[in-house]
C-alpha cells in the first residue's frame, strides 16, 4: 500500500524544517567517516595506553586490520532492567574474538531508577540524567578507538541519552542490545489496587510492600508499558535493535543468541566491511516518524514526547508537538498493555508483539518501509521474529493474525481509531495528554482549580478530606527550570481514588507524569512553565479550568490572564540535597518541555 498522505506530509514538513541543521550534520558525519578507521590516526603511545588492559587482544588491536567494538554500558544492579548486562561484555568479547575482531568496554554511564526515586528528592535529577548519560557516553567514545558501538541500556532516560550520543558519533554504526523484561509477577492492576487501598489507609505498609515485591521480583525490565518498554519498542521501529529482540526475557538461550547475533551484525556494518551503516544514516527523518507511529500505535509513554525532540535534534532533525498530534490523528491504537489494559509486555509479546504490529502498520501504509536499519534495508525485516536452531538465531515471518485480540488488534479493527496522545493548547499554554488509558467520558473536564506547588501538598489536602467536588488539580513550578521536572507519579493513586469516588478530576501541570500514566486525565508538560512566568503562574484558586482532549484545549474560562502578575515561588528548597546542587547549571539552562528540555547555552 502507498504511504499514508498525512504521514508523507508530516515527514516532508520535518525534512524541510530540519534542513538547516540536518545538512551540516551529515556533512560533519561524512567528513569524520572519510578520515577512515579511527585507530589509524592514533600515535603508538596513544594505542599502547588503549590496549594495555586487554592482554589477549593486544596483538589484534595493534595490527588494526579487524574491527574493534566499543561497548557503552549502563550496567548496575540497582536497576533490575540493567542487572543482566553484568555478563554481556564477556559474551560480546568472546563473540568478537571468534570472528577475528575485538571489543572493549569503552565506558559506563549512570542509570538511575525512577521507581526508586518516585516522590523523592532524587527524582529532580532524573530528567537531567539523560544529558549526563549522553555526556558520559561521549567521553567513552572520545578515545576514538572504535569502528562501531554497542549500547547496553534499557530504561527511562538511558536510551534517550545513549541515542543522543550515538547521533553525535554518527559516523560509526550503533547497535542497541536490550536485556528484556522480567517474567510476569503480580498483575499490574492488582498492584495498582493495593496502592489505592494504601492511599486511603485501608491496608498497611506491610501489605503494600508485599504487593510491590511480588510485582518487581527479578532481573529484567518492569513488565508494564511505561517508558522503559516504550524505549524498547522505539528501538525496533527505528531500526536500532535486531528484529524481535526487545521483549525476550533475560538469561535465556534466545536472549544470549540475540546478543551474539548483535555483535556479529555490528562487525558486518563497520566501514571496514562491505555493508557500512553509520548511525547518522539510520537516524534520519523517516526513522523518527516511524518511531512516533510506533508510540501512537502502542499507547506508549508520554516521556518520549519529551525525549524524542532532544534525540532528534542531536541528529539534525527538528520535531514539534504538531508532528506528534498529526501522526496520532491517523495512527490506530492497536495494543492494550497496562496501564492501557490488563496485559503486560510478556503477554503482548506472546500475542504477536512488535513484529505483528510492524507488519500491520507497513501493510496499512503508516510506516516508511524504506528506512536504513542495522538489520538491512527496509523495515520489513522487523515483521519477523527470532527463533533458535541449536544455539544460533534465525528469523522467520512473524504472525499475520493477532494471537489474542484483547491485547493486539489489526489496523483495520483497532481499539481506537487514533493514537494515544493529544496535543493541548490555549490560554494556559500548550502541553499533551495521554488519552489511550482515559475513558472517553473523562476526555473533557471543566471544574474549579485547586492550586499546589508540589505533590506532597496535594496528598496532604487529600488526607485532610478537602476534595469533595469536581476539581482540576493544578501542580505548578514543576518544570525543567523550576526543579528539574520530576515525575508526579505518586499522585496517581490519590487522583484515582477521587475519580473512583465519582468526582470529575483532572491534573494540569508543567511537570510530567510517569510513562505508565493511567486513567486520570492529565494535561502535562505545559509550556511555558510557571518558573519563567508562564500562564500557569497567573492562574488563581477557584478559576474555572477546562481540560478538553476532544478539542485539544486547556483554558482558563472567562479569565484575562494577561491582566494578572505571575506568582513567583520560593524555589530555594529545590537547590540543595541529594546531589541537586550539582545540577544548578542544568536547571538554569534547560529548554522548554516542548523542545525536549534539552540544555541550551
């Protein structure tokens, strides 16, 4: 089928808008590639330092005739999703040696777990950790010894930060190796019920702890469809994973075989071979459009609306909120994975998963089929699924019918005709809402505003019984410049209880919610943020606010905000403690949420 007209139009708009940045970027990458294999330009002293620690590979490295892979790893065992990476470097090195090549751990990058820092001061470092990850990966690759890079990262800010680095070093190939999700534990909806019971005081912390530990129980990615698993989806739609590799469980024969195959493929696509595929050619405008289509078709994380513009900018591609909105308007919602449904990512994978969705979307003309990927030319390879023959992986055609239509459906019979995200704009600024998990009768909320300057104040008001009528809960001074834009996920149980009591309730904030944001209508990422005098700073308690996901508006009804002076908050409490003082420069130079909150100087 021919490419959908809206997808084609949006792509052309992005190409035209990006040209002033994209052309010089590609010129820089071409010049770096033309300089030849990096090690040829190092002095003998440079090289001796680089090879001293890898005695078995010193001779091969010194000759410089075979590829050398740089491994950039986000391994730690604080994150269950990253714990499996502990054994990846040795497997990568062994595989490279078997091919007559070499591999070195170029460096490590930090990786924090938002599940640990939710509602804590450390969450104020979370967004900016993306930029730190990009910087740390840049330091690792600056040794200029590598013909390709393998990136080991899964979770929220880690993949976006690594993509920014991969684009910056876009003259060498980049291949991402996932670790896979943990096996299914306590169902996510049951965990959510216990959280709500704890919020109302009906169960104690012992019952809450029991539920949490039964849900998050082993190595691997958390099984709900939040930012981490949305990242994995994105890497397949953008052609940076091997096909079908995202949701294979850790420490299994197929997972290991996919890692081996990833190393072998990375060696094949360096400039020393006959199939050179630098990251700059993979990360083009079409790839980013395909990624946004995947985000909409799966009802993925709102955090990627924040990260994708920053990722794209590193490759000279300029994305705007209107691109997300237009793509959402023609992309069917084909998956229901928690919080959009009851299934987790293991169930999704078993029902046909990404291979089925990509095949359907290609057939429906909603994806660019002719992108460059690490697997080959064209996205059709990603409609296949990996299988084992002995200890080797091969690919077979994926299912062409859903194996469970309560989890995945064809493009012709989707859960919703449009995607999971909606752009919002009005006299309160512009932002987004994830609508895929919100019941249609809650897509429009009009009610008096209750205004708060942090999420703890909201929870205190809830415990005091102050929410007794329909309310738009406004939490302002939560943007990048105010306090680093922490997720406000700990508000979800509180607001869910109010909604379940029959109240019409919505959240309006210049902050962000978890990538697993659920059933409460939440207008988030509102820009300009309150800390720079944005409209939210001019809103007053009791103003009537309309959050309308149908019309795509956020309005203070009957109010001329221009006549009011903006409120100025005391933000000194955000400046110190748990490392926040180290990030003052990031807060001071952060861009707006709609442009990715990337640091600008």
